[in-house]
C-alpha cells in the first residue's frame, strides 16, 4: 500500500511532545501508531505526547516498560503502549493476544514496530524517527488507509 507521507522536523523534546499531543487528539478507538527508530530517537517522548492527546491523566507517567511488553493507560480513549525492544520471537506477542488490542477499544502505540511488520494492521500511522542533531529529530509520518490520510490532511491544515 502506498500511503500519504509527510516529513516533520522537531527541534526540541517539547516540540515532539506537542506533535504527539496534536496527533493524539485526532486518533479514535481501534487506531494503531507504529513507531520505528533507534534508541533515543524520541519514541517514548512521542508516546507521552500521544497520551496527552488521548486524555490520559497527567498523574500517569509514561515510560518504556522494562520487562513488560505492554502498559495500559486510561484516557478519553485507552492507550495501549507496546515496547517491543526486548521481544524475542514475534510468537511471544501472539501469546499475549496482541490482536485484541489492534481492533479493540483503545489506541495502540508500538515502539520498535519494525520487529512485527508482518503482524501490523494494514491501516495504520507509521512514524519513522531519526536523530539529526543532539536535540533535533526528523520524522517521516506515513498514513496508510483513508482514515490516517485524513488525519494527516487535518494536521497539515491546523499546523499552517
Ligand atoms: P526512545 O523511546 O526512541 O528510545 P526516548 O523518547 O526515550 O527515545 O528518548 C529520547 C531522548 O532524546 C530524551 O532524553 C529526550 O529528551 C531527547 N531529545 C532531544 N531532542 C529531542 C527531540 N527533538 N524529540 C524527542 N526527544 C528528544
Ligand atoms: Mg522508548
């Protein structure tokens, strides 16, 4: 599938948080955001912003789960935050019943999503993160499917 692509430069951690918050506001139940990028590129920072946009109360501290693969947070829409850094075999994820999360009642955000490319829903927002300078991150955001393309159009419109 082709997908609609946008490139964004985020020059501070705060900018990444705000971009995540903006995107989070447009997400709806059952949505999937796949985050792809090396350690320290800002995936968790972006997930924190998404949590804000989804209305997760501020007292919840979003971290990369160390030994758990998934953390759930309540919000306007629940957030299911996966971190697959320590995932061995993708069959481990099948044991977790991950599919129920994807078309569930919440929004699924997946760090290290490239480890399970074959398991990702066809329709999704895919975000590739790169470290350009110490505090500068380059994002390529790809919306696969009409719903996600519309979100990108809307974000472009309000960001003008
Ligand atoms: P990851 O989850 O990809 O390993 P984190 O979000 O945990 O990355 O860490 C990113 C680190 O980079 C944080 O310490 C953050 O403060 C720092 N950082 C610096 N500039 C940025 C930026 N523009 N966007 C996001 N994080 C940034
Ligand atoms: Mg992380």
